[in-house]
């Protein structure tokens, strides 16, 4: 997920979330960012394959903003763990949401 400057969240899939964020910040791609520029990549998840990523994207888009913010909070908590705890169950699969 990417947070826009106005606080709204954008959900999409990419094999390279950092590259995709830069594209959004340059105004390339999603029209979502025409009103408010992309600010930061705030959540990502690896998926087994492209179809799994699409299913996950659809499920995330169906969540309320409050539920999405909980995901982001949990993601940030996981990033602040010691290094040996970071290679969780998603370490060997493809990237999903940006």
C-alpha cells in the first residue's frame, strides 16, 4: 500500500514495490495520485504467485481504512523486531501490494 499526501491509501501489486513507488511519485501509472502525490510505501506482502497477489489485492481493497491502518501498524511493528525475527513466513514468496 502507498500513502498519498492527503492520507488516502492506494493498493496495487508489483514485483518491485520501491520502483513502483518512484513511478507513482513521478506521476506515472495510477491516476489515483493525480489529486494527491504518492508519499510513502507503507505496507507490502510477498505472495506465492501473480494470481495469489491479485486475490490478496482484492481482499485488501475490500477492507475498511481502519483495518488497512491495522495492517500497516502490524507491518511497522514487524520491521522494528530484531533481525533474526524478520524472516517470517512470507520470506520465500513473491511481492504483492504497493
